[in-house]
C-alpha cells in the first residue's frame, strides 16, 4: 500500500525536485541551441551574399525556419528534464500557462503566433522589399516576435508580426530576384504624346541599372492639369532601385525637354493620381 501511494505521489508531482533536475544537461542544451542559432544566422546570410544570386533569397528564407526548428527541439528536450510529463500534468501546465499568457502577455503572444504564421505563409522573408505603413525597406531579419527592415535612409525599423492581423503589407518582389520600379513625370498637355513615350522608353532602355530580361512599359494618363507619365521597369539588382529611379528621373527630364514637352507640377491641393 505504501508503494502505491509513493507511485501516485510521483505521478502527481508536477515539477521534479531540484536534486533530480540535471542542470548541467539543461545548460548544455541551451548553450548548444544558442550556438547553433548563432551559426545559422551568420553562416546562411554569408553563403547567400557570396553564392549564386538565384539562391540568395532561398538561403535567407531558411534562417527563421532553422531558428524556429532549433528552438522547438530545445524546448521539447528541456521540458521532460524539469517537468514530470504525464497527461494529467500536461493539462495542469497548459491550463495555467493559458491563463497567465492570456492576461499578462496577450500582445506578445499575438506577435509570436503571427510570427509562426509569417514563417510558414511567408508574406515577407529576408531579402524581400516590403512596406509597413510609411516604412519601406529590405527585410533583414524575421524573428519570432518581430521583423526588422533596413530602409533607404539606412534606418533599422522593427515591426511586430501582429501587424499582419490588422494592416496590409506591400511586398515589392515577393521572393523574386528583382522588383518593378515606377518613375513619374508630369507634363503640360501641349506635346506629342507618341514622341514623349518613345523618348522615355529609350531613357529606360539605356540605363546602366536596367534588367534587360524584364519588360519596359511607359504608360500615361490624362488629368485636368496635364499628363501623367510612368516608366515601369526593373533594375538588375534590387538594392539599386533608388539610384535606378534617380537615373531615370534625371535623364527623363532632359529627354522631355528635347521632345518639346514642358514639365509641370500638380496644382496645390491636388493629389497626383496613383493609377
């Protein structure tokens, strides 16, 4: 009878006594996991930057997946060393954790869940160029709680993952090797539209930053205050998108002058069309 009571007490025990917990093994697991994550975050981007351009985004995209996998393995390894894992104890732990998490870490857990969703649904991944509200930049790191982007002004912006629940996320390349750049021109209505379109097409075609495998499209839209032209083209390297647009803008203005078109600005209080 005494043996049965002892067995029942051990089964009901939620956490092992300190003397039964192997702290050395736990420390080695934590250290090994940290080291593996550190190597993954350093080695994979290193290989991505120095390997073929076709594999760059693939290697960068494996960083958050590898980190998540390593953390899950470590947690599953450590839990049985601390807790007496039985079905009854699992229900107790899950219930207590749910209550604590629900009240104390609601926003944090929402970001963690959104981070796991983002890792698998991939609305953004390292190497993508995305816009969160007014912030636009390259995704540098996809963590479990937040994503970090590097803007054109070299600012690091950290955005919690739970943004995906409430806001639209604009991904300019969505894993592709290049992205479309749009350069705007506003011209007075009195001009030869065919000549201007041809001149702007030649401007894009002769850019040193152009990806020749992608199409060049020049579109226009008539407005009450003038004509709105857009050059839609692709730079060879995504990180050159801003100098590419600057190049098209500078040489495009000269081409407009040569074609006899007079550039104008939109009237005060009138928003330029985006379509």
